[in-house]
């Protein structure tokens, strides 16, 4: 049981400039427990859980095929894959979650956002709009709906074009080092269906990595709720809260886990919502096309049947997304990594990025059952300050709150996706910039990091890249 568990004693002698007490740090190379794989390179996020039996790997492969391969407009001879659009953001899940990894904001020469979308909403003013908050979490923009679709089927125009401009923001370390952050401003041009409402709120979201999602779903609800400290009763400045969101299947409000603001309760609903909002594909959970009353294109073009993605396909995609493995940690014998882990804890980062939890007992999903995992998240909402605010609420989340993103596998981003863009809108170009954007409840952690010297900063980044 302790084969992979190591205990490292980190002493102040690691760096003569570092004044820290001796500390014992325990860690496990297997971030995903028994599901963890040992894999590097571009496919490090795309393998099934290591403990998934061979009898279930065909189900994984079938789900992968529907996740990876493109969908096409109806009617088509390949009925299992038709129904795309007519308005959409992409024609396949892998286009956003490239290699099951992380999306990025559009580059200078990109004509479409591709692996980033923009949420749209307006303030709830009328009683009807306030009721919408219960089941939708926000009020969709009247003409363009809940998100901007920047693609359309052939011979039809897209809703508009997503554009991002950046302003520079300087941050200075105590040793005088200056880092230039970039503050994004999102706008929409080439609007085909007329102007948006004047009070429309925009929120850019890049696709998050797919690894370990079934394990996150398996964390007991009681554990997540026990991590809450809504009124900061312990006085540590951290006051995480769980999002409470609408379950379409259960027709009631439940705990939210998935999405940048924990706006989805389950992988099944997350996947079905992405099929509908991102690809324009209907299902039992979301049977309506993603057109508003002001857009006639959905009435003019044929669809792929009552439910364009069947329950059977949704089940396969759910199984696939539940069992994508987390790759093992690396470089754990490095003294620099060990120091970085101590700095991470001393900064208080592990107050939100919880390093260890045990999943529930799941008889129907034995590979995910009772696993000790290291996701580095509490799945709670935290106020991250004005700098990261999108000023757009989502169910219980306000405009400054975001779900703590899992950190496992973050050091593989460059080799899997060829970039190191982080945070909800990809504004951070590397991990250091991502840390420096932390504010609000994480202000003290940010200030701790700003007082680190260069060797200490490098140690902190070495630890993060070891995950």
C-alpha cells in the first residue's frame, strides 16, 4: 500500500536564502490513485485508466470515437454522426479539447476562436428572467442566446466573430523583477442578427483538460460541502462555497462540480450541454436547437432527428470522459521540486488546491471507487478578485468567483498541447503569470509569491510542473 508513497524531509539548507522550518512532506506519484498511467508526450492525456479492465476498454474506445471524430450536418448517410449545427463553435469535441487537453485563446492569425467560446447573458430584471436563473444560472442574450457561435453550416453566416485585445499590466517582485501580465478585453464583431442588448455580459472560456473527470465526479458530496467555509469562520481569509445548480435529469437544484464556475452537476449533463451549445446537437437532456426566436436558420434547415445524439452515444461519451487517466507525477526526487512543494503549502495554496482526497465507493464504476487521489482542487467557488472578474454570475457564483481548477497534469500542458496558456480565458502565458493573477481570497498567497526570490520562484514552478 505504501509502495509509491514517499516521505521527504525538506530542510532550510536546501537554499541558504530560504528561512523555513523543517517540514515533512508526503506525496504519491499516482495522482489518480490506481487509475494513474505512466505516460509522457502528446498522448499523455488520452489513455484509459490503468485499472480499467480489458472488458471495458471497448466501451472507452467507442466513446473516444464519438468524442474525437467530426459531426456533419443532416441529412447524411452516416446518421449516427449527423445533426451538426446549423450554428456551432466546432464540429468535434477534440477540436476544443485537443488531445484531451487544454484550449487556448485565438492567436493573431486565427479567424475563429476554435478552442475558446464566449458566454453571453443579460441581467435578470423581470420576474420571468429571475425564474430563468433557477434553471439556467443566467439569462441568455435575447438574440444570440447563451453563447456566441462563430461557425455555421455551408452557405450560412455565423453569428459573429470573437475578438480579443490585450493591455499590459506590470507586476513587480520584491527583488525588483517585473513581469508584464496581459489583461484581455473581449468583443464581438460582424454580428449577423443585429446588435446585442446594451447590457450584455461577455465571458471568454477556454476548454479545460479532460483528465480525471470521473474521479472528480466520484468525490463524495459530503466531503466537498465539509470544505465550505462560506463565512470564513476560521479566519484564514478563505471562504469557499459550493455552487448549487440545476440538474436537468433530476429536475432540482444539486451540487455543481464541472465548468469554470462549477455550473454543471455531472459529466452526463456537461457533455450533453456541450453537444447542444458547442455543436448544435440535440439530445434527451437538451432537445431544442440552439437557436433563439430571432434566428430562423434552425427552422429553415433539416435536423438529424428528434434526438441527434442518442442516449446510447451519450452513455459511451460519459464512460470515456469518466475514465481518461491522469498521468503520474514526475521529478519527485528533485530537491528543487521538494522545496517548491513546501513553498506551495506555506503560501496557503493548498487551502483551495486540496492535495489529497478519497473517492466514494462506486460499485458500478469500480476503477474509480475508493481511490486516494491528488487533484489539487476543492471544487468550490472562491472570490478571485477584480482582476480575474468576468462580472457575470452563474447560479450561486457571482462575477468574481471561480471554481478551483484541478492542477494534476498541469506540467504536461506544453507537450500535450504545444502551449502554456492558463486560467479561464487563457490570458496567462505561463504558470507564473497564472499565479500572479490570483487576488481576492488568494491575495495573501500572491503576496507571498511576490516576496520570493528567483531560486524560490523557480522551485515553486518546478513543483507545479511536477504535477
